[in-house]
């Protein structure tokens, strides 16, 4: 069987190019900068907090549409509503906003189509326009398919979650707990949890894992969403922590529970529910 050396060389070059685009620091892509959907994987530029809010607000215009049209690129909302949703205030409100919009139209995403072996760089927006008291977002055509795939298939808006979370491990923690929502008490061994968080090569003790990863991530999840409650605690073998358990509640029931206990806190060992 003969091999075409030229084809092999080109495949290797493509692989190196894709790796460089999706992992610009030379390491694994940070979870909160990774985008996936419909056979696509992407890496996005970092965004300031206000830029995150602008992108999230625009994406939610698509998600809230009665009928999602893949050919439609422009979405409009009243500027007053936009300022309220993005929580934009201050004396220099329009100067600051104009500056952030100028920057955000230059922000890009690297998208790799795994099926067709194609790498594309695209901005979030082709243009952002203001007229007659309204702001219009014109999405770049290349980013629309991946946004729409999330808008139609992911009721929890995972793409939005990935944009809004700033913590290094928050999205990974969210993905773990959200996949088990309303399914009772779930348990992971420490090695299983470390693998899920891509921390299997570290030497974190449970105390370090709790302090550096779990607590900050769960506090950030709570700060963004008042319709989630996570009960989380350790399981012991003698005096040694051998794993963790958690139980996730969402929706209206979670909102009622959060009114009574708005802040996240770890459960005591004796507070672990009995598995049904």
C-alpha cells in the first residue's frame, strides 16, 4: 500500500495550524474560552466584563426569538433596555459604551469544523449600529451557526454560561453539576472529580480543591443564577476524604430555597441526604 507523502505532510501542517489557533498559549484551551457545538470547536478572545454582557445580551435576542431564522443576522433592541440589561451606568456612560463597542467588533473566535477539517477566524459581529433610540447587532455569518445550535438545542444556554463565567474552573464545575440536576444525590471519588476538572495531574488535597476550585466556582454560579441550589459535601473513609457528594435543585423550587439561604455553603458530613 502506497502513502502519498504530500497528503500526509499537509494533514500534519493542518493539525499544527489548528492546534496553534485553538491553543494560542501553547497549552490546553481554558474551559471558559472554549466553544463547542454542531461539530465545531472554537477558542474565543478574552472579553472584559462589559463586553461579556454585550455579547450575552445580543445572543439572548436570538434565543428569545419566537422563530429562529438561520438566515437572519440582525437583532434590535431599545437602547434604554440595553443599558438596563447590561447594567451600564455612570457619568461617561456613552463614551464608555462607544469605546467598548469599538473594541468588541474587533474581538474574534477561532472555529474549527471537525467534519470538514476547516479552520475559520470570525468576529462576533459584522457591525453594531445605533439609530432612532435602538441598537442593532449584526452578527457575523460564520458565528451564527454555532450560536443557533446552542439557541435551539440547549435550554440552559451553555454558550452564555461559558461567556459569563470568569473563574478558571467555573464552567467545568457547572457542567458537572448541571448534568445531574434533579437526579438525587450524586457521588464522585476524588480521582473521578479531579479527572472531570482536568486536574488529575495536580497534587491538590481535598482542602486545596475545595478552597481553590469548588468554593470559588460555586459562589460564581450562585452569583449569576438565583434558580439553582447545590448541596455539596465530602464523603469520608475514616478520617480521610475519599470523595464528594452533591445534590442539585433548579427552577422555582430552587428560587424558594435561595430566598431562605441565598449564599452557597458546604454541607456538614451529617447533612448528607440518604440516597433513594
